[in-house]
């Protein structure tokens, strides 16, 4: 698997997208030292809101919401 994000899925509402994916069993990644991630795993720092998860092969994917 890749060690970097291989695909971003643009969404209109990242909170809704994360909640729906979690309800379907997706586990979002938490990264050590990333202070901008909230309790859902969404990074709300400068730039777009983003939350990372892995596909069954271990590749890193993300949902991304432009501000």
C-alpha cells in the first residue's frame, strides 16, 4: 500500500460524509502530532477540511471539503 494519500473524494459536508462512513464501518485515521484533528478525525487547520481512512489494501484515501 501507498504511504501517502492516493485519492481525495471532494464532499460538500465533511461532517455528514464522515458520519455516514463511520456508520458503515469505516475507521478514520488519527495522526500523532496533528493538533488540527478533531474527535471525528477531521483536520480543520489551514486549507481544506480533510479526514483520512484506509481502503482494504491499506492505501490512504480521504474525504475533503473546500472551505
